C-alpha cells in the first residue's frame, strides 16, 4: 500500500507533492504508516464504489432514454484524443520525473458535447486503459485513476444535461456559458476526489496540497478551458473545420511553457535541497556526515536506497539508508551493484582525494538526466570533501588527545607522570578541587638497582610495570598514582576523613607490593619505603614533596615500611637542619669550594684535564666531602645554586690556568636532578660566556645511574648542550644500569672507568676484561676512556697495556685547590712543566711525548 501511495504521488497528473519533499512523508515506517495506509485504502475504495454506482446510473440513463449509438468516427476521435493526451502526459512525467499537465480534459469536454455521456466514459476509459496497458502501469493505481475519471465525466455530463445541452455530432449546441460551467464542475470534482487522496498519501493537509503549484494548475485549467471553448465554438458554429488545425499548435505552446516552468521550479528546488544538504554535511563528525548524506541522498535523487562505501586509507565501511533512514552501518561489502543502481566515485573535484563510492539504487533500471548527473557529481564531491574534512578533524583530535595523554603519562607504566601530579596538586592548593583532606605518599623501591643489574633492564621495566599495576589497583577512587621517574612513585591520597587515615591508606598500598612477583620465571620480592606527608597550609606541592621525601628517608633509614612527616623530627634532624637554613647560608657565604684533580696522559704523565670536585667548608663540621652532603643538597631546593657555584669556580679556575699557559679542559660533575631542570642548559651556557671559556673546554660528567625513564628528558637537555659544543662524559662507567642503552640515548664523548675495576685491574681477569671491552667500545664509538682511582704504577701500566691512555688518581695527585693545581702544573715533573709523572718507557709514549709545552694541555686532550 505504501508503494501505491508513492506511485500516486509520482504519477498522477496534477501531483502537488512531487514538487519538493516527495519521499519525506514516507521516510519512517511506524504505526502511523499503517493508519495512513488504511485511510488511503478507505478513500480509494470509496472513490471506486462511487464510480461503479455512477457508471451504473449512466448506463441506466442511457437505456431509459434509449440513447442511440453515435457514429463511429466521433467515438474513434474521442478515443484517439484520449490516448494522445494521456500518453503525452506520461511522457512528460518520465522525462522530468515530475508532474506533467494533462490535456485529458479536452477529449472529455468535446466528447460530452458531441456524443452521449456513456459513450464518452467508454471512449475515455478505453483510451486511458490503452495507455496504461502500454506503459504497464500499476493496476491498483489504474483502477483509482479510471474510477476518478468516471466520476469526473459523469458529473460534467450531468451538468450539461441540467443546463440543457444535448449532445449531437451533427448539431452541437453548447453555449459558452454551459461549457464554462460544466468545465468548472469537472475541475471541482477532479480536485475534490484527488486532493484528499494525495493529502493522505503524502501526509500533508488538503489545504497544503491544494495550494501547491496553484498558479500552474489554474493556468493549465484555463488554457484547457480556452481550448475547449475554441474547439466547441468551431464545431457549433459549423464554420470550417480547418480552424481546428490551430488547436495542436496552441496546446503544444501552452504545454511547452508549462513544462519549462515546471523544470525551472524543479531545478531551483533541487539546488536548494542540495545546498541545504551540503550545509548539513559541514559537520566534523564523520558518523553524522555519512548518515546525513545517505539519508538525504535518497531524497535528493528519489532513490530507493543509497549506499556509501568508504574505502579510503584501508577503511572498510558501508553506510546504507533507505526511505526509513539509515538501515546499516558496518563493514562491507555493499549490497547494490546491479543494473538498477548508479555508482559514483566519491572524489574531490581535483581528484586528489578518493573516499570511496556512492551508490544510488532505484526500483528499476533508470537513466539520469544531464541535470541529475550534474547534481549527483556535485553531491558526490561535496560529500567527499566533507568526509575528508571529518577524517582530518578526527585525526587532529586523535593526535591532540594522544599528545595530551603523553604529556601527562609515564610511557613505561601508563601511570600519571610528575607533571600531572604537580598539576593535580596545584589544583588542590588553588582550592579548585573538592578533594577533602589530602596527603602525599612517596614510594621508593629498595634495591631496585640490583634487579636491573642482575636481570637486565627489560626485567627491571617489568617489575616497575607490575608495581605500577598493583599500586593503581590498591588506590582508592580519586587517588592519583604517579611515577616520578626511576623507581620512585607517588600517590596523592584524597578525601581522607581524618589525617590519621593517611597512614592506614599508605600501609594498604605498600602491602599490595608485598606478595612476590614473577619476572622471567623468577620470583622477586619488592621492598619499598613510603613517606607520608599531609598537605601543608603553605608552600604548595614543593613543600608537600619535600616533606614526603623527608619522611621517606626516615622510613628508609629506620628500615620501616612507612614513616609520616612530623615537623618536630624534621627540624631536630641534623641533616634536615642543613636543609633549612644551612644550605642557603653555605651558598650565600661561598662555603662550597671546589678542588681539582688532574687527569693525566698515562703514557707521558702529562696533565691533559682536571676534574672539579666539590667540598663544603663547614664552619662547624669542617671540610665535608660530597659523600656527606651531596644527597642533602640534591634533596633541598639549593641544588641549582650549588651546581652553579661549582660551575662558576671550575670555569674561573680553567680561565686562570689558561692565562698562565695551561689550557686544560675542566670536568664538572652533574647531578641527574640538575639535568631534569629545564633551565640547566641555559645556566651552563651563560656561565661559559661570562668566563669566556670555549664550550669545548667544559666536560660535564654524568653519573651512569640515570634511569632509563630519565634518559629521554635528560637527552633533550644534553642535546642542547652538545650542540653548543660542550663535551659529555659518562662517569662511573661499568657500574650503571645498562651502559649501552645510556650510550644510545646520550651523545657522550668520554667514558670514565669506575674505580672498582681499576683497583683490581692486575688481580682480576674480570676487571681487566671490563676495561678491555670498554676500551674497544670507546674506540669503535670514537670516545676517550679515562680510568679513575689510579693509585699505583702497576695499575698505570696494566691500564696502558689494555689500551687505556688517560687516568686520574692518587698516583698522580689528590684533589687540590685551584691555586695549588696551577703551582703543581708549573713545577711539573722531571723538569717537565705540565707533567705529573715520568713517561713510561714505551716507544709509543716517547713518540707522543715531545709536542706539548705550556700550550694546549699536551698533544692530546681528554676533551
Ligand atoms: P667521582 O666523580 O667518581 O669522583 C672521583 C672521586 O674519587 C673523588 O671523590 C675523588 O677524590 C676520588 N678519588 C680520586 N682519585 C682517587 C684514588 O686514587 N683513590 C681513591 N680511593 N679515590 C680517589 P670525592 O671528591 O669524594 O667525590 C665523590 C663523588 O662526589 C664524585 O665521584 C662525584 O660523583 C661526586 N661529586 C664531587 N663533586 C661534585 C659536584 O660538584 N657535583 C656533583 N653533582 N657531584 C660531585
Ligand atoms: Ca666524576
Ligand atoms: Ca667516578
């Protein structure tokens, strides 16, 4: 029945719904549809029953009035004219897929003047039926159309009768008035029968249907009336039938005019629809784009179904929509590919982007007009652009989400990173969250380095991931678990009902780490120490971190699982005293001084560089070594000031020696924590400029204890320094996590072999092997190797034989103040200024020796 409704709206002569939204009323199938169908059936049934009744009356009338059979030529003429006009009408409709105008009224009117009504009914119905059979029209629809015509003809014929017009071929006597009135009746009945049916079928109101293209319809009716009057007047007056020859010309002209008007209407309408649809397509959401396009595509092209088959960049997605909206959205293949469908490539006008194909499927084989083809191309390219834009937008959004995620997360464990923790804590301190009482739990794994050293860093990573997982599981909702780097984790505990709960929660979290974990088939026990601090009233996240850090060290030192920060303990602790005011004073009063230990060419004994080693001249405790204070400095806020003080003195010393004729590079030790400070590279470069020391004369020594997770951050800082010309050395080489992974991240120039290997170089073949392989590695990477802690001549010789050409240690000199270093250089050894030991009796060394003097630290430098 729905089909019937659609065909009615499409095919009937004065179809109002065809202009515009013709499929819209049929879009969604619901209980409404069934109600509509029933209404429609009822209406059509009524028309048909009425028509049968009227037809019976017609026949009865004919029999009672003994209507004679009119002469055949008139009947044939009426029949022929009917065929032509109906046929003509259908031709128009198919070409423009639009409503045409019917001239079927003409044979009816003329027929009624010429022959008795039943014969007119017969001829017109025969004409209609002929055309419909030729066109294989829908039978149901045809019955309705014929029934309607029966009613129309009968009503018009009755009017003629009432007005006293008697049909007659020989003496037609219809007055203009009678013809006009009869035609108005025809018009009225036609519209009365027709409009309600169309209104129901198109779910519109009768008023709306009536108003649709009213002007056009009135024009056709009036033109028909004029034609009819003209023909009848010619017939009635009996003047030359030759005058009838003008009729086809007149009708043709009027018809063409109307056709043009309709086409213009239709195109304008079509463009508006297309423009509206392309507007709707300017969405950034791909789903929306596809669904709108598929649904609107059916309307725009009056297709049964539309498929969009996306194939761009490996996508396999088909979106199908019919009159009822989107019916499928998922992977291909597509359903339509046959004769009744039209396939268009979805590509931009310049063909630079190809999204897939658009398929329109119709009820039967169809050929698009040129205009429709153009419309389809425009639609396809607009759709393609929309798809490309939506895809680009989606990609942008994905990238920015990824970036935001990366910026806030630790890549190894997926936990929040330090930055994210700070941000969240900042929000808390700014009062922007409702986190209740907040505490920070700082967790440091014990002996994690051993896991790394013995099982390798892949196993170490696995342990860290498992620890992260357990902490995350143990955390309460709302808590933020973060990895700060290395084996350091932090948990921001929120919504604590009482401060005392912090300890309880912290213990819970740490106990989650107690069960052994399996890594590479081995059972590993993870021990950890946790420091708890409640959010302080002032000082923000830095103070909170510091307090948790203090507590964590308390726990570590006491061998406890957790400790909670207590202000009293903090200030009572001697080390912490230093943290408070002591370090600041030490920096301010220049209590940090720097000693220098010469680095020597093992063969010649000449000094080729010097390493700066920090000391604290404490007014109370005396001369403190880095071992005693370094950790405290690193954990305080004073590290940048301390590092700057050391760098300042080291560069000052280097400048002084250069002026005295010993141009030696100076090596300065750098804490990993300094490298995590983004301002560090700039500070170094500023200092170099201030002391007018070439960047190539500065070597930064990095402890190899950097964790892999820190390497990325550190790597960026170091790249910047390296590019400026600063040299880099890897300190304590051989003791760290994974020398090769460090080397692959950090572009170093030197390796400093750790003292433990040097000490046992003569006694342990393993130590010798480590040194030899380090030397080999260095050679292939074009790095310099320096041995640390050379204390005896046999060690020097052994190192030399293993291929190590530079070293430092008590054998040559202990660390000393800058002035003494200069004096030592000037005094020299064996009459050789700049040398600290006699040359080894080695041919190679002798050859290398002569070039030197007080120029650039010898023929070869450690830099
Ligand atoms: P390091 O970089 O390995 O420095 C070498 C250490 O070995 C120095 O200890 C030095 O005095 C000592 N040493 C030199 N030759 C010999 C020897 O023949 N035998 C023995 N037994 N020891 C020798 P120091 O000065 O106590 O420094 C300890 C560590 O403190 C340094 O180890 C370095 O890592 C760190 N450090 C020193 N100064 C600074 C600094 O300014 N900043 C930073 N961040 N760390 C520093
Ligand atoms: Ca060092
Ligand atoms: Ca070292």
